[in-house]
């Protein structure tokens, strides 16, 4: 069989014998109705757990719309115009609205990137800014001890609207919902406190109600009232096929249930070799982001198997603390031990990768310098052909192969 997978802004192609293929994990066949902007407008007209957005907003109120940064596939430029229509219908003025890109611990945007994210028309009419961890207000502490330190432009807003896409998150359960606030517009210390619960067994992909990280995220809304969310679920081609709007928990969980029906995929058994990829830009912009596809692959590979990660990583590691932890480590075991005794945001991703490496060998096909991959205990290859040849030499010509072309979105579950 011939495969053509997203890689950066292009593709990588390779072949595998049919007899070796256990499965190619794609979205389940789920019925849905409207798509794109039509589905967004439907969701806005059918809010879950709240009145409509045009009924919530009052003329003259200062409004913060928090949305995803460039590392996320959230199609803000498609969603935002429909949200703006509702705000203008309620009497809001463009001057009362600020679009805040939730950076979390990520880098700042260029002006061109901000324009790309919202589209030319809105960029010209509405103030669009990055969140700034150095300009935050302390609002309290959650029951788990997380400081609620929120970007002042959001904390001071009279109305807060959160946009995002829902996909699996390897320890927060799902993206979306209140995650736009925590970690989206929070300080590094706050994010670190929240993420420290990732070492708990209940902090796992596809879990929400009993997940300590997600519970902590949702509790932040007691201090920072979220008036309305609009979240979308994307198909494999990044098209909107489901939108949910309204209450930050009730609407979010409805979106999570749809995601489960779409991307929680049953597999007959764990494979010898798993090929996983984030699916191209922006999810493979750096290793810090591409890690999510690697983490989901651990559920599909047998102990002692091989995972081949196909990810461009044109921006390298993508995070300074992540890089420091990698450079200071001497083995995967050292990373795992360190995160349990000295949790540090950024280092958590290095430890998460190390946990995968303790289960299976990791090959990587990327634009990373060879030494950068090797420092994280991965085996680098220049092409998929080279990586596959080595994998079959190691595990035998009859080794089973499972493919995850949308590794960051797909959650394998053994039947």
C-alpha cells in the first residue's frame, strides 16, 4: 500500500506491504449534518446551558475573546466572524472587543501570524493581542493549590468568550473549554502547578470527570467567569464537522462525547511497529507539539515494539525548559525520576516522551539535527524508507504495522 502523510506544509510518501498492515486508524464513520461556518452558526443559535450570546452581551461592555495560538489547528478565522455577528447584534462595538491569543507557555506571534489567525477583515477592525505572562493578576487559589494568575486584559474584561477546538490531550483529557484560560492566559507558575498533577494515573487522554488536571482547569472559572464558549471538532482534513456553544462545562462535554464517537478507535491488538504523525503544520511545528502524536501511539504499540514518529519539527525542540531538561538528562529513566520529585513545566514533556521510550523504541523522521534527536534517546532517519527498513530488520519481515496519520487526534483502544 502507498501512503501520503502530512509533513510540515508538504507531505511524505512511502510504501508498506499489505500483509504487514494491521490497521490504519482513521476517524470512525459518524453521521453529522452541517459543516464549517453553517455548523458554527447552528451552535450559536442552539447554545447549551446558557442563553444565546446576543442575550448575554450588553452594549458598552468590554469583551475579551480568547482563542488559540498558531500551534493549534483551531480555525479562528472561520469561527470568529460568526461570533462577531452575534456581538454586534447585541450592540457591541468593535472598540469594545479584544481578541487575545492564548499563548500559555508558547512563543509570541508575529503580526503576520496574528493577521493569518483572524483574517484580514477582523484584524483591521479589532484589537488583536498576545497574552502576556508578565502582565497577570492574582485572583485566588484553587482547591488543589494552583494560583489563579490571569492575563490582565482577560481578568479585567466584563465578558469573557473562549474559543477552541476539542481534541485529546495526553494528561488533561481533552483540549477546549476552560483550557483557553488555564493554561491559555495564565502564568508559568500557575501552569506548572496545574500540570504537576500529570503524574497521577487519572490524568490521561479521554478522561474528564475524574481527571485531576481537568478538574483544576475547570475550577479556575470560579475566579474568572467564562460567559460563553464556542468549541469545534475537526475531521481529518481540518474541516469543522461539529460545533458546541454555551456553558464552559456542559457545552464542552457535549463536544467531548462527539470527539469520542469520532476518534476513539478500537484496534484488534497492539502492533509491533506504529507509524504516527501529527499530520503536518501546525501540529508538527516543533517537537514540543509533535509529542502528542507520540504519546497517543504508546496505546497502540506492544511492549518492546518500535514507534516511528513522522514530524517536521522545523522549529526544533520548541521550548527552552524542554530543551534544558533534555540536555541535562543521561537516560529516559533519569527524566521520569526527576519529574516525580521536581516537576517543572517544559520538563514534563521530556518526561512524557521518556515514558514512551521506556515502553518502545522511538524512531524519528524529521528536519531535526541528528544530534538533537539522539539527545532525546530517539533514533533519527532521513526518510521513512530508511526507518521502515531498520524497523523490519529489528523486528522481522512479518512485523505488524499500525498507522496513525492523525496521531494527535486518534486515541487507540484495544478491543
